[in-house]
C-alpha cells in the first residue's frame, strides 16, 4: 500500500509491502497515482522492460522511480502493473500500462523529480503476521 | 521524513533577522541567518526549514552565513528561500541541491499600454485564448521545435539564439538578468536524456506553482522607479513564472547521480544526501557548472518563448501588434541558480558562487551588471504572490550587497503543505471563488488549483515588508491578478 504524507513544498510518498520487490512495485504505482487522477483507468496495453543496476535498496528505489518518471516524461507512458525480479546486480521489471490520455486519466501533478531528501528504505522483522515488512519514504519535487 | 517542528536556537539579531549560532551543530562552519519578522518566525519554526539553514552551513568554503529570506519554507536539502556563497579559493563547493531541480526557475514581467478598463470586457476571452495557445500542464508539447544541434546552440547562447527567428529583440536581451546567458555554459555536458526531455518543452509553462498571469498595477510606492520601469497605476501587465522544464530537472538529476560518493572522496561530511556537492575546482564540480549554466540559458529561452506566445495572443485579442500594445519586457529574474559574482567579504572583493534556491538577485543602483535604464533605481526584483492577492515589483538596494550577497526574497512562500491545502479545498470550487474576487483562473488540474489556492501561501505583503525594512530591496509597485493560467 502507499499513502501521501505531508511536506510543505512538495509531496511525500510512504510505501509498505511484504517484500522489496513488492515495495518497488507499490512505489511505482504510488508515483503514477501522484501524476494522474484515475490510476484505475490505466489499461495494460503496452509493455516495457526496465533494467536498473545496483544493490543498495535506497538507490535502487530512487533509480527505479527515476526511470519510470523519465519514461513518462519522454514517451507519456503510464504504468499500472509491474512484474519485478531482483537479482545479485539489480532489478528487472516488466511494466504494463498505456500512453496518457488527459481526458480519461486526468492530470494531478507534474512530478519534476525524485529527491534524496529523507529517502529511506527500511526492513522491520517485527510484523505480527510473521512476514518481513518493508517501508519506504521518498519526497518528490512538484 | 514527516513534518517536524524546529526546536533549535533562534536568537534575535534585530526585528528583521534571526540567528542560528554555529554552535548549534558540530560541523556548521558559519551561523545561519533568517530574515523574518517576529510574527513570521513562529510559523517558520513549524517545519524543518531552519534545520535546513543549519545544514547548509556545513558546506565547505561557505562565506559569511547560511542565509534564508522571509519566504523560507521546507524544501529538500536547501530550504526554499536559501542563499549561500562559496569561495572556490577556500575549497568552496557547488551543490546542485542549492540550485534545485528546476534550474533557473524565474519570473518575467511585461508591460502594456492597456488599462484595466480596456481589458475588462475582453478578459474572459483573453484568458481562454492564453489557456488555449500557451501549453500548460503535463504532456503538451510546445509549438517551437529544435533539433539536438539547435538545442545545444540555444543552450550556449540563451535567448540571443532566438533573435534570428524574430523571437527576441535587443531590448528583451537588455532587460534579462545577465542578458539571458551564463558564460560558463558547456552544452556538451548536458546528457542526451536531458535533451530528450527538453526538446519539445521549450516554450511550455509546466505545472505546480508555475503560471502566466494577467495583472493590474493597483498601487505605486516609488514614482521615479516605476516610471523608469514603464509602470503606472491601472496598467495591465503579464507575469510569467516558469523554468528549465524537464531538461533542467534531468541536468540536476544527472549531477546528483554523478556525485554519489563524491563528497566522501573529498572528505566532505554532509547531514543530508540532497546537499551532495563537489569542490568548484574539481572535474565533478566543473561538469555540473557547465551543464547547469546551459540549462539556465535554456530556461531564459523558455520564458522568452512563453512571452512571445503571450504577446501573440494579446495582439490577436486586441487587434494590434505587440509593439503597438507596448508589451515591453521590464525584466526577467532567475530565482533558482548559482552565479559567480563579485562581493565584498572581510573588506576585500572576492569572486564567490552565490547559490540562490528560491531567492532573487537584488543588485542596488549603479551596479555594473544593470542595464542603463535601471542604473539609478536598482534592479527590478519581481515577487509573485498568490493568485488571489498580489504580486510585487521591488528595486534592489544597497543593503542587499552588505547583508545577503545581493539577494532578496522570491515569493510569498508556502504556509500550508499541498496535502493540507487539498484537504481544505475539499468540496470547494477554487476557480469560482477566484472569479468572485475578480480573477479568472484556468487550470488543467483541480488538485493543482487547490494546492495553489491563495490560503496555501503566506501573505506576500508581510514577506515584502521584511525585505523592504531590511533594505534588501524597496517597494516600487503592487499588482493584483485578474487572469491566471496554470498547469
């Protein structure tokens, strides 16, 4: 799940999931939920494979969101579904979605950039259902 | 990082200035100084902005103090409203976070010979036509196309490049900060990704707090300065607020990526990763500076092309050319930038890199960089307020050179977070509320309008008061908005 948290000038995104893969996928959806009003209207009609190199979870999250933002900015592609796989050297993601249509998707924000300010990815092993719980926070520039 | 109040020390220096002593945190090299009134300082303590002022004081080579203007609010890395000067000869650094993602975000103001009475009957049509013809928001490309090679030239030259296409005049250049061109631009340092993001966006407004406003001069405070700028009461003006679009964001992003691990390599300890920096005299520093200057020049072209489109729309609506309508550029200022400037520090002239993150240059009368028209009055300092109340024109004063490296505020500054503003706007039609106040607003996004509603901002008049009383810049004219287009 993801939620927006308060930041004076910009917007904060807080994401929780049971795995790092899940966390990254959820963060991707969270990012697009800031860009468009009706994320549920985005259909999975186009596919795009994205590869991110790196192992450190915070930089991985940062680079991943950054790549999604870049793809959106240059090609206008909105993604709503992600199949992610982590390996020893990085992340491979099959992203599904479609090109933005203003009338159907509605515009919420132009996200200028992902920032490093307050960026965190944490793993806590104390969740009651016995699973590792992952938490991420990231502030995006509006 | 949730919103937290600041509990550190804030000592009163005088009724416009407050100090965070460098003893507050080990690692601070200089004090922090925040320009604000007693009333404002309580609100300023409400988030992490003062902590960010203290954090900037860690940067190597910082001179005098880590400064903040009265429109200070919580940003990322630097606070918004932050100013910091670093000396390359003392190991000074350049920090992309001290410029921001939107490199050379800035403001320009254009006159006309139309009065409010002339425009009022055509206002709705005018705003609709502006909204139709000036690209705003996400996913709308501009009408001006530049290939990769042209873009690289444009980034080397700034708006002078547009002269051949008839989109810039000599007077426009004269009335743009630094003639719209930073000398150190090296467009080859701008990545292909940045060029890809920026190629279709030159001449587009963007979103967030960017806007194009039709305004009316409703009060003159300095007749001489106003006359020199061509401003008079009841005159209709156009104010444009935008920056370097996706190109600038990508340049900042590329730099921050290249700077991963670099501060550690140079033995620089930082309290926030977003303050990543490199010595000015280092390959990493030089690379960012070359690309940053190129992006700044692109931003000046962006605002030039936005102005060209606004001039065209006025000409079409009022049936006269923009020359006949006397739509002259008063000035264009950058408020997210780093510039190499000469300042007197410790009794001698030194060349320092002045980072202005949400702060406006405010050079005083007789400064060598000012155009002839403003030599006797000081640099026009353009301060957009919120879309319901007012915007200001000030003139730079000598106090800015003595206290703030020739700098004043850049806007009203946010009072509410975006989420708070949206919550407060629930069930309301901000556009209709504005219409009741005599402002026609057009925006692509309800949320965008809600986040930018007048109540989300501090009262710009109180911000300007502090700047005026501190003698950083003096009041010249106040404008009220009558038409707004946004993303």
